[in-house]
């Protein structure tokens, strides 16, 4: 019995090895989980508050790591975040394009988190790290192929305490606030852990377990004061973005500065889901004409008020009404029936043979007038970069269009109301939306066609962007979508009315017209560049310190 007890009490030599492996895996697991949490914070889930927790987890995993480890952990976090977030891109073309896009974007996240790791040894590191994150988003929004800003931290904040900051500094400041709060929380959580480790190393493990803030052996009053200052600073960095969001709330204004307009948003629906709905282009046009005439009948019956203007979605007439008199005739009929101008989303071919994704202002008396050609086209969808190269991997590249971007802003005068079209994908780009507001838009319209992506989360992610844009520029945002979700968004980002997916419907609402400019609209890209400069300053400081340390060594 004695011998048996002696053998069972001997330590297992494999245990330290297993613990070591687990310890090495924990940062990677934390990085993946932080990415998944960031994904979970995005609509359609109203869990915006998960985003700071996600960045806190990422900060804890990366803090103090070398650049190479930072890249690997950032790449894992990017995959955990972007693979599920962008799953809608594979709805009709399979997993290869979806996973390729998510992987490329995750590489950008990896590069960004490399910078976070480099600055994480600096004093006040959450500040520099948040600037580095904004710099990473700025790069991703511009490169390659014009950028892909989908998934900015700001776009997961269509409600909540941080949202008013969009009116102050746009989406860059909103992203910065969310990330700073999360990294500050990581620093705050880590400081007691450091003290517990120091206390345990001195042999006072019981005290460490019961009171993380208790003085460790050898602590001097100076050390204690320094520790308290660090905790206070970390707490301030965590709370400051929340306080700033509350302080910015007066910038969010829903008043009707220039009166109101009664706006109708028409959702005609499509014959079927997926890319092949384009094969029934005439049916899509007829559906929108039919729904507009049904709305006119409801107006005549007194069920809804007479609209001042009507907004149709992107691709509501994929038949060129300039070249096809029958298409122009039915649009004319719809405009005369509703007795209001219609903004029609059409695909047209210019005299030089180039196709354009165009919004046409269609007057019930004079027909087609002012136009807006989509300026920010979707690569691999509306046009195909390096088509011959990518054809090696998939013949689906030939399903992409060959559209040519527009070059000018345009604000439609619709019955005395300035409507600024921002066509679908353009809503993700700061400058495109800002240009339309600066050009005089009193109300923004985001005509979209999401039928390609079925019942995925894409339409809800885009709606969240539109809500952020409403607050950023202090404008009501109308969202006509071929198959839904169509919506009326107030200038404070709240949704006044919305439709269901793949259901013909129309929304009529009295909408405030506004002409004042928010600080974010006035400042333009300046806040973004200032925040990028914060990140660059942190990186410069970190590299200078590392170089000096090597020289001393």
C-alpha cells in the first residue's frame, strides 16, 4: 500500500509539456475567439457592445508579442472575423471566391495587428494601437482595386453609445473609439494579472489569489504610486471613448431644417434569387411598375399620402430605357400614375458602347432628365480586373460585368427636394457619400440590388452602414432595394420603417430635409489622417526604441 501511494504521488513528467503546449495555443485561441466575437457584434444581431470585448481579447493575446507573432495572431483573428462576415459573397458562386476574399482581407488584419504588437510595449499603448487599427482600415479601404472597406469596426455600431462620434469624425473616429475602449480594457485587465504574477513569484500566492491589488514584497511607495497611475490611465483610456460618445450626442439632430418631403420607397421584388434573376430583366422592371401603380391606387383610396417623390432600386430597369421605347413607356406610365418624379435605377449603354450603372430622374411630364452614374464599382462583380488571369481559377469571372465608373457627383431636384443617390456598394466608401452631401443633398438615397445574395446577412450589414451614414452626415437615408430589406432611416440612425425580404412592398414616410453640415462632413478625411498619424507616431517611436536597444546591446 505504501509503495502504491508513493508511485501515485509522483508528478507526471508529461504534465509540464502538456501545459506548455496549452499555454502556446491559448493566444491563438484567444485571437480566433476575438474575431468571432467581432463578427457576432455585427447586425442583424444588436450586440454592438461585443466589439470592445473582442478587441480586449485581441489586445490580451497580442500585448508584448514580437512582430511575427503579431502577424500570425492578427491573421487568425481576421479569419475568425471575416470568414463568417463575408460568407454572403459565396452564396451564388461557391466557396472559392468567398474564402479567397476573406483570406486576403485577413492578411490585411494580420499586417495591422503586426503594428499593434510593435506599439504594445509603449506607454499608453492602447492609444497608439487604436491609431494603427485605423491606419489598417484606411489601407484596406483603398487597396487593392479601389479597396474593400466592408467590415470596418464602425459599421458594426449602428446603435449604441459610440455612434454619435460618427457625426464628429466620421467612421474613422467611430472605429478608433471602439478599438481604444477595447484595448484600454485589455490593459486594465492585464495590470492586476501582472501584479499577481509578481506576488506569486515572491512566494505570496495566497495573498495574490485573494487580493490582486495588495502590495507585493519589495514594493516601495514609488512602485505603488506608479502602479496606481497605470491602472488609472488604463481606466481612463477605457472610459474616455464612452464619455466622448455621450458628449457627442448633441451633434445628432433630427430636426426638419428645410421642411419635410413625403417620400415613397418602392420594392418591386425579383422573379427568383441569385445571379440568374438578371435573365428576367423585363420581369424585374414590370414588378416595379406594378408595385408603383399599386401604390398609386392606395394613394387614390386615401390609404397613404400622396408622395412628393418616388425612389426605385438599383437595377430596377436593367433594360436600357433610352434604347428600348417599350421600357421607357412603362416607366412613363408608372410616373404618371403616381403623379411624382421617380429615381429609376437602370443599366444603360452609352454611344461609345460602355455600360453604366445609372440613376435616372424620370419626370411624369417630361420623362428622363438628370442622371447619376455609379462612381465606385464593385470589382469581381460590376467589372473584372485581370479577367484572363482569374479565368485560370474559375470560369465564373465571365459572369462579372464590364461597367465603367461615373466621374461626377449629382443631386436630383425632385419636387424641390435635393436627393443624393449613393448606389449600393458606394455606401461603404466615406468619400463618395460625403461628396453627395457636400453637393447639396438634403436626403440621401441608397438604391441597391441585393437579390444576388439571397437571404444572407449581406442586406443587414449594408443597412447598418446606411444607419451609420445617417448619423455621420445628419441626413435621412432612404434605402430602396429590389428584394429587400428596404428602409426609411432617420438622421439619428434609427429605422422608421422597413420591408421584409423578397416581398413586393412600398414605404411612404414624411422625411426631414436638412442642409446643415456635421463636423464630420466639414472635416472630410482630416480625422482619418490625424488618427493614422497617431498610429504612425506610435510605430515610429517603437522602432526608434528597438533600434536604440540594439545599439546598446
